[in-house]
C-alpha cells in the first residue's frame, strides 16, 4: 500500500498549529479491503510510514454486528482486542481509538483535526445549531459522545439515517467538544473542504486580538516582578520534581485579568486539552506568586483536591507556566492551553464557551486509551 500521499497531507496539516497540536488528530487511507490509519500517539507533523497501522476494513466493520457488553470498561477492552486482531500480518502498533470512525466513511481519505477556529464553534453554547445553520446538509453534527465504540456506533447510525433518506454519507462530520472529520477521495478535495470550513467560520467570528501571539508578560509587568514569580515557580517545580515552561501573550492575558475573566478557561474543552494540559489549570493571584511558600501551598491544595499535579499554573496578569516531567511536556501543556484561549475567544461569537461536562472529564482522566496516548507522546518528545 503506497502511503506517500497520506504522509504528505498528514505532515502538512500536522505541522500547522492552526489545525492540530501535539499528538492530536488522525488520518487514514483506504485501498480495497485495507485501511492505513494513524497509530495512537503518533505525531502528524513528523509522521512516516511507521506511524501508520494497516488493518482489514471488513474485520473492522464486522465489529458493529457483534453483541458487546453494556459496561464501558468491558466493552472497550473487547473492542481494543478486536482492533488489534484486525491488523494485517506484521503490523505491531496500536491503531488510533478513532479507527472505527475512519472505517465508516466510504471515501478514500479521512483527515480528522482539531482546529481552534472550528472548536470555537464546537465548544460553544451554540455548537449544534451553529454548525447545522452554517453547513446544513453538507455536514453531520453530533453532540459530545465519549470517544471509542459508542461514538463510532452513533456515527454509524447517523450515516445509515442519511442513506435511508436518500442522501450520501457526509464528507464533513462535526463532533461537539472534539473536532472535525473531513473525508474525500482525493487530497485536493480534502483541502477544498477544509478551506471552505475555514472561510465560512472566519466570516462569523471575531478575529484574535492583534499581536495575540506575541510573547512577553501579559500586562507588561516590570522584569523584577516577573523574575520573582518565575523564581517561585522554579522553587516549586524543584520541590515536586517537575520542569516548567513560561508562555504569555495578549490573547492569554485577556483571560488573566481576574479570577472572573479566567472562568472561560477553568474547565477543559476537549479530550486533547485534558491529556496534554490537564483538566483544570491552577489560577494564582500575582501577590501569591511572589512567594514560593504561598505558591507551594496552592499546589499542595490542588494536589489534595485533584490527586495530581497541575499541568498549568496561570498567574494573574502575568502568564502561564506549564509543568511536566520534562521541558517538552511543559511546553506542550502551554501550547494546548494557548489553543484553549483561542477556542474561548472564538466561542464568544457563538454564545460563549461550553466546556466538557464533569462526568465526561472524569472518564477521559481515567481512560486507559488516553493514558496510553499520553505515554506515547511523552516518550517521543513531540515538543522538542
């Protein structure tokens, strides 16, 4: 199976932070009864043929005819076993959790990405109505459904309903608090559809603040104050044996003016934000960040409440510090949090933000699939 074209388009979108970050997104190509889909945790921006898994389409689609347990853990365990069994001889990597979704599309190429511009709509209060109004019959739109078999089965039913109504399966699939799937028979048609989606949404949203991505303290604090805060974070990071990375710009600064301004970023928008930037950032007043003792106390309170270290410390009117086992993980956390800031900004054009719900957050935090994906990302140092 020739993967050259799939690799090329995967890298093109994967290297563009406007479309996807870290280990997010996945792509696939079908050829007869074979589908090549991105391996779990592989990075689109640098992917090669070793980053794909080849599987039998007929075996994947047969999964939908199986009687599966209602218990989610038992069901997903069986589904994973069947996914692994569907691999062609010699294939050893674990396929993306969204492999079944890719298998459902009757088109050769499927490119699934998480653009902040698109998620500004999909992580908003008007997500479903806005997507239906703007894209009508050319797209299907689903409310948030837990990734895995349940989501794939829901999409299967949507496709069947369209077919029974005399319509073709959609080439655009919007998933609330998740992202978008675009499917076509050529990369040129894929690119045209993504361009259409972006043009449509850009006409509806308020542009990002000018200089929104320029670095530096969010409110222009003098160097001495910023240095004291950084020293406090450094002391805390040393105590908890983690590394840190600082980021700030005027867009992030918009949400750091006060605890009230920070509310739109206080809960995660998508599973990717949980995996790479943590479910809940720690917001700290600038006065508390001037003392390592105060900051360590805030982190201890966080650890007691959530049973884990924060991956993001947001300091009022200054910026964010990403925390991780190494600098790559810390930088990755900052990148995903910056992406969340873009989503929150765009969501203002669709009635404000709609984060993931508590039960869905807890599922992702404890889901073995996402822990595996995070471990692969950590071992490959994608941010370096």
